[in-house]
């Protein structure tokens, strides 16, 4: 799994809890770092913040889909009701702040094994 968020605390929270749930987790604080990770490592899910600094996670979804077909993309956002999210090609959207149950439940639904060796 790849967690892409410019907030180090969110990445840490996700990584620690998801590793406890059996996931292998890679982190990226910027889109360029996420690109490098996707090129170098097999991931079975991308957890992507909508706003990554000045960059848009929404623009990055198409790249993920092109380079990694079939890999689910889950958006993290504090703007769930935003019209910007209408028609977005995400497999799920998790509103910030979120509970660990919301996070792990959503990911388990998309990658039903409840954890991953690939990442």
C-alpha cells in the first residue's frame, strides 16, 4: 500500500495502524515521491490525499490508473461535500477526520485479504 499525504502525522497514523493490521506500507509526502514509489514497488492500494501541498491528488489518480491498472485508489479529504469531488475516479472516499475503523473497513472491502504482503 502507498499512503500519499503531505501531513507527516497522517502518514504516520496510517502507517503504524495499517502495519498492525498486516499491511506493508510505503509513504510519500509529495506526488513526485509517490511516482517514484509506484515505479519501484508493487502496491495493491493507494491511499491519496486530495490536496498534497500545492499539488492535487485528483490529478494524480489518472496516472495511478494508467501505470497500475486495477489498483484501488482511496481518497482522503476534509472536503467530502465539495463539488470538486463529483465524478472523481476513486474507489472510495474517506472524510477527515476519520476513525481507524473507517480506514481499515474501507481498505478491507477493497482488498479483501485484510492485509498485504505486496504493499
